[in-house]
């Protein structure tokens, strides 16, 4: 806990720079380690408090921790909301995140051939709550799956969204750019 407190002080000091637009990526990841759940939860809550203190949105990472993530967000409201980064394609998570007024950011997994519910999730997210990202260097979209990801690949995520929402890729680019500017006040 002491390490977390000292780390939070460093993050707070760094966040005073006007170029900092959010606190994140923060959240819970039970995929690699389930033995420190309480510590992860404590750190997540403290980072939410810091974001509220600094009046910044948060960028949320959640992996194998949907229920705990949602429970923490419901009990610890975020003033400036934020985004579920590389959002897992989980119906309940997306539904609840939208109820809590968070943005949903899509990445490479929506293009994967074995992604059974990607279209449904894309349809669930209103245009004004949609963002796109690469999650570089991971999760390269089709047709580059399995390779090192980079920002050039974001076009494949935009193309997938455009196809599902039956809009032009340029509209996806415009919408997600405007949403990014709104969320991060840039």
C-alpha cells in the first residue's frame, strides 16, 4: 500500500503538466495474477480518487475482471468519466459502461474472424460514445493479426465499424476524432 501511495504522488505531480489529459490506463487485470486482486482493487479506487481530484477522465483496462470493474465504478463515481480502452467484447460490460456514461474504444479484436459478437457490440455503442485505437504493439487487426501492431492499422478498425454501422470510413474517422477531443478536452 505504501508503494501505491508513493506512486500516486508521482502520478499526481506528473499530471500537473497541461499535456496530461487523463489518468490511465488503470483498472483490473486478473488474467496474469489473481492473487493480488485486493491490491489491484485498492490501486484502482485510489487512481479514480486521484482522477477526480485532478478533474481528469480515466482510461480503463479490464481483463478477466468485468464484474469487479463495474462494481468499483458504481461505488466510486468518476467525475469526468472516461473510456474502456480496448474494450472486451462483453455485452454486460458495454451495456453497463454506457449506462455509466463511459466511452467504448474498439481495437483489433473486432476484426478477428473468431470474434462472434463483435458486430452486436459495435451496434450497441452509439456513435457519440465510440472511439478507436490500435492498442499498439498488441492485437493487430485482420489482415495483420499476429504481427506487431502500430497506428497504421487503425484504419482496419474504422473499416469494420463503418461496415457494421453502414456509414463511410471517413464518418467513423470524424466521429471518433470529435469524441476523442470531447472526452480529453483537446
